[in-house]
């Protein structure tokens, strides 16, 4: 009971600090979060119709995707919560709603390593990101299914792709991030064909937190895959009233039928998951 109360009290303090930064427009909001030893915060950042998630622990800082190319909100958010450097930046695939601001991230922070899928794109956004990687001091790597990495106390298990087919969505880097006994699964825009490949390869897919694939699209998030993941919480990142209709109604209905609590940036704004590696709690910005 004391541990649970400590978790909730700390989460409330985080929310108040981050909200203060948000309402100040990020400018001058340079107060870092005073994280008690042993905690990790997963920030599912509200970047409209795009993806950007920060995993921030006692000895690691990992950014998964970097928002849209036509916005400027990722670097200000990272600065507002006290990020000074990044151990790893992952661009799950080359679409501009996932790697849109990665060049600015690389220019703003020292980055130890960058992961990309290996698929290429002809857009200016992709070219700017490649240039930024080359100009940075970051190492570059293209991870493949079955590889496992330790970044401080964070374990990263790569579950996709095994090989590339040229389909940018299906080639999305998909990872299971494990902190203590708590696991989070990220699959980028990988579709149901890729989900079936992950199952067939026998990867451990169970995760307490699952970020819905492809912003909650029905092209991803198949029932068999959700049964394999068995999430306690599902989170999607999408823009309010977006033209794609994300998250799709059939996915929302499926999640509901499986009694999985669903949170989304379109409704809740930025969402925070905080964990000590044993228990976790969820809070959000409240639009």
C-alpha cells in the first residue's frame, strides 16, 4: 500500500511539472523532473497525427520516433522535461509522421546511437534525417528480429523486422522494452501480416502496455496479435478528428471486447506511464 501511494504521489508531481511546462509554451520550462531512484517514465507525447514516445529511466533515455515534419513540438517537449542527452533514437520507419523532427532532435541533443529500419524514402524529410545522422556523432544501426540490447537497466528485444520487403510500414522496427517486470510493446506502423510473422517466429510479445500499431488502424492490431500481447493497457497516438479516422472503430470495439483500458493522445493529450519495474500507473494531460 505504501509503495502504491508513493507511485501515485510521484505521478501527480510529474503531471504538475509537465503541465506547467506545457502551459508556458515550453519556453523557459527547463525544470527537470526529480525522479526517485528506480523509476521509469514513458511519455507518449501528443504530436497530433504522428508518433513520439520518450522512455526515461534512471540510467537511460530512449526516443521512439520523432513526430511530424510539419510541427515543432518534440524538441521543446524533451527540453521541458529536462532531457539533456539521448542514449538511443529509433526511427521505426521512414514516413514523415514518425521521423519528421528527428533531424532537429539530432541537432539539439547529443545522441549516442540511431536506429533506422534500412528502408529508404525519396522525401526531403528522409534526406534531412540522413544528413543529420551523418553530421552527428551518433552511431548508426539497423536492428533485426531476435536481437537483444541492454541500455542501462532497460532491456530492448527486437521483434521485427527479420528482413525488408520494401513496404515501409511492414518494415517498421518493432520492440519490446522491458524495465524490471514491466514490458511495453511498440510496433510502429507494422500491419497484420507483420504481426503474424512476429507470432510465427515465437517472439515473447506479452506486454503490460501496448502502443497500438499504425495509430490504431484496422490494418494493424489483429485479434490474434492482441491475444498474444495480452496488454493491461492500450495506448494510441493520433490527431484529434484526423482524416484517417484513427483509431478505427473496429479496433476500439475489439479492445473494448477484450476489456483492455484504452488511452489516446487524440482524447487525453500527452500520456504518462510511470513504473518502478513492478507496478505501473497511467495519467494524462486531460485536454
